[in-house]
């Protein structure tokens, strides 16, 4: 996934936490990331909501949405 068409680059990943109590093969996570804008030297803290699903013992991202944290 390229943030904002390549204008930003990943500086670092923060925490990830599960939303709700789900224990099944599909879960929602809130994931924090820091993205930088090289042209300005600015760094932005962003959050994404991920829907992950488990298949054959592996977790896959099924959906990504912007989130307000």
C-alpha cells in the first residue's frame, strides 16, 4: 500500500490492537503508523483500521480503512 500516491513514506509502525472481543477467523485491528513527507520534513501520525481473516493458519488483510484514533 502506497500512502497518498507516493507523496508520503513509511517512517515507522506503531502499536496494533484488536478492536472488540472477537476470537473467530475474522478480526478488526487498529494499527498506528508514522508517515513522513520528505519534501517538507514533516511526520504525521495516522491510524488505520484493518480487517484481517485467518486461512490455513495464516492471517491476511481483507480490508484497510482510515481511522480516527
